[in-house]
C-alpha cells in the first residue's frame, strides 16, 4: 500500500498537476480572459497590503526560481562546475531560509488583513481565502524542513530530490522510489506544491502567467521637454482657427443668413 501511494504521489501526480496547470490555463485564457487577473483589493488598508505583498512576492519569486534551478539542474552539471553538494545544500538553506521567512511574514500579513477587515472579507471569495491559506501552510512546511535539512548538510537529501526531479522530466518510472524513505514533511511539502499547480487555472493564482517580467527587458526611452513656449493655434468662438472660414454648424441657411447680415 505504501509503495502504491508513493508511486501515486510522486510518480503520477506530478504529470497530472503539470497537465492541469498548462491545459487549464490555456482553456481559461481562451474562454474567459476578463477573469484573468489578481483581483486586487489595494484600495483598502494599503499600508499593510504594500508591506505584506512586497515581502510575499519577493520571497516567493526567490523560492520558486531556487527550487526550479536547484531541482532541475542535472547533478553532473553541478559536479562539472566544481560545486560541492554540501556547499549547494548550505547555500540553499541560507538563501531559501531568508526568502521563506520573508514570504511567510508577507503571507501572514496578507491573510490577517483579508480575515480581519470586514470590508475585505466581504469582497473575498472562498477561493481567495483558501488559496492564501494553502500558500501559508506550504510556506510553514517549507520553513519547517530546515530542521531536517540541518541534519543532512552533506547534501545527500538534496541529491535525492534532484534525482527524483530529473527522473520525472525523463519519464523514469523508478524516480518515485528515491523519495520512499525521506521525511514525511518533505513529502507533504511536495504534494501540496503540486496541488497548488492543480488549482492555479481555477483561482486567482492564474495571474502568475502575467507576471511583468518583460518590463525589465523593454528598450529604454527618454522624455524630452521643450524649454521654448509651445505655439498654439488661435481659435475664435465664431470663426474657428485664425484665417479659416467661419464654421457652418447649421448648414447653408445659417451661412447665407450670416453673410446677408454683414457678419464676417
């Protein structure tokens, strides 16, 4: 039974989660683009939102990139660069720990704001709160893995996770066996992370695909202001621009009457 559950959680579930994430996001974008947003409540309690959101997003971005690069970089590439497993594990522990605490503090502020302010609570859906709670739990477990990581500073556990991730990418059926004996908190952390992938197309998390990363790569431009006064055309209420014939808002009859009365 344990072998089956291990195969289900770490052999089949990753493919299911990634498939739902990609296909579901494409279908949602195609069907309902106007719901593709973060549904911000920034007009309410902006100071707490600003602090919590900045801490949360900066921490999560570092964690996501760190997990992505750390897990998917082949072990032989790491060895070829001369990076020791122990050093890599220690660097991941320090950087990930700082980013994890920052993201956790930010998520706590955001969750407190959403649950305690009556106006924000009223405008929040069940999905908004549920997503934030799941992310908060995920961050707590991520920071909690520090205790077990400290017991394997030689990098042995890290190599296991790298081998598992590499095996999933290569469709290796033996990859789940690498995680059979790891601590339960690691297993829960991975399963919950994959579950966040599954619910992304159906919640506000879908806005991660719209992260403005291209803003950093856009070409620069310069705004130039003229020091000389700008010459503007002179307009008359009856004649329009200077030197132009009088406007004819009432058609030919108004123009003829204006001419017969001696108007210019």
